[in-house]
C-alpha cells in the first residue's frame, strides 16, 4: 500500500485509516490511525466539525482530537484467527 495525498483523494466518510499528521509543534511526526468526516458528526455527547480526527487518550478517557493530515493509507485486512488446540 502507498500513502495517498489528501490533495489527491479522501477516504470514504468515517472510514478508519492510517494517517500522517502535519504537526504544528516540535514533536516527531508519525503514523497514527484516524478518521475523515465530510460533515459534522456526534461521538458520545459531543458534536464535532467536519475534518480529520485521531482518537487520543489522557489515561482516563479517550476523545477525538482535530488534526491536520497530509497523507492517508487504507488499513490492511485484519489477520485471520485460527484456533490452536
């Protein structure tokens, strides 16, 4: 799989994908999972604006954080599980 520029194409609405964020502070860029929402959406009791989001946690609860993204990539298929006896 290859990274896709957000200028070339966007994923389907609310699909979980790998994202490459554009950070605005002195932290290392890296690959995360995130979602693109083409319109406002609700998660729990909060309403969020359209855009890219990554789910983050503060150790006690998780929340959606708006993030700038330059590239994305579809997630691979999950592994098949075999029961070993």
